[in-house]
C-alpha cells in the first residue's frame, strides 16, 4: 500500500492526491495513499505526465492538476531533436544497473550518471548478477573511477545477496532502475519485493544480451513502504541540452582537476601546468575519461545550438566565414 510522506499535500474534502503508477496514451494507473486498489483515470490534456508524478483528482477521480516535482529524470530523444523523453518523476535514488555477465558499459554508465545527477536525485551504480562473475570485487574497483564519489554495489538477485541495497529499501523512498535490456532490473525488483511482481526472461547465451521483458515504466510498492519504478531497457542514452550541471557532477574528478590548471582556458592537450594531463600521466585519471568528457560536452553544445536561435545564427556565420576564406584561398571570386 502506498504511503503518503509528503509535507505538501493538497488533498481536501473534494480532491485526492494520487501517484501515477503507469502511463498509457489515454489513461493512467494511479495509487492513492491508504488504498491498496489501483485506479484507472483519464489522462490530462496536453500535459506531460510520467510515472512517479503526483496528480490531484477531483471527487469523480478525474485529474485536475499536476503537483510540483521534486526531481525529474529525462533523456534526449533518439531522433536528436531538442525534445526530451520523461522517464520518471519524484525519485530519490536512481539505481544505474549493469549486469556482470559482460564487462560493465563504462560509457553508458557515464551518460546515465549525467542524467541522474541532472534530475535532482542521487545515483547509485548497481552491478547485478554478481553470481555470474568470477571476481565481483574487481569489477567494482574497475567501475569506481568512472563514478567519482559514489557507491558502486555488486549484488545478486538470484542468490538473494542484495547487500547495501537493502539500506535504501525504506518507507517513503522512491527508487528507479535504469539500464540496458538484460541488466536484471525486473529480477532485482522481484528480489526487493519478495514476489514475482515483474515478468522476466533469460538472457541470450550467444551474446549475453537480454530481451525487452519490461515494455513500459511501472511503479511498484515494496513491503517496506518504499517505491521502486522499473523501466524498459534503454537502447540509447542521449543527453539533452539542459544537462550541463549533471555532466559536471558525473565528471567531477575531471572538473576538479581542470580548475587547477595554470591557464583558465586550458584545452588539456599540451599546455604547461595542465593538471588534467598530469593526472593522466601519473595514472590517476584514465585517459578515456577525458575523451568521454570532451565528447559529451560537444554533444551538449550541439544540442544547445539546435535550441538557441542566437547560437544557430553564430554557427551559420562562422561557417559562412570559413567558406568565404576557402574560396579566397582557392582564387575563386
């Protein structure tokens, strides 16, 4: 049963607070605190609603408003447009899942960390299927440099060894699981719930990849009173133009080093007094970490240019000047 731990309740004698458990095109499944039954309510017109949102219902169970969010997880769309896709709202902890049936996807985890930090929630890296790994501790140590300042947990839902993850399973806490298909998210939800609440499938033996068992985002109330949101596997993790702060926190190790460079405009290539390249030379900072930071910065800059007309005009002017210079050098009019 869903508990209501919010201090901003808007319920009155004629309205009710309800939390969105599932979103379909024309209706939502919602849970009302104190009522174990799932209610089906019509969708709000022209309002982006996602799993985890709190709605205000009238006396006839019709949504009349959306409460302010404490956090919102979204990603850029696969089409590369300026729009973003909402994944979950009002989340406290983001569990970034990767299965240990193959080497952890470090580049994907970096992107997910940026999204999680930008949302306002706290990320935790969860390496699932530890029972399938010969040395889970070594896997944790390999991932830690790519998740600065965060906990990296190795768990096994198959054996019931959830370790430190149990400390997050407390009443009033909302968690969401993000990761690729086959990362063991639904199996982890079942382990936390102590029951088969989500369908699961075996991973393919030929390549170790999973099938998309979960086809929609769904909110589940755990016996502890905590809430967990399961999500479909993410094929791609595109950032959106508003993720600058999230990217800075995901790469806080690089950002901290960059602040110690001799020159404020250091490009971290060959300048004297560069703290970033010095850290790479000593082996303290992985070289691929710097390249990934640059790549994601370029991606965000591209997204910003797509949505900012001033930046678009400046970009066009820059390329016109380049083309004009090339024509002049070639002797053409």
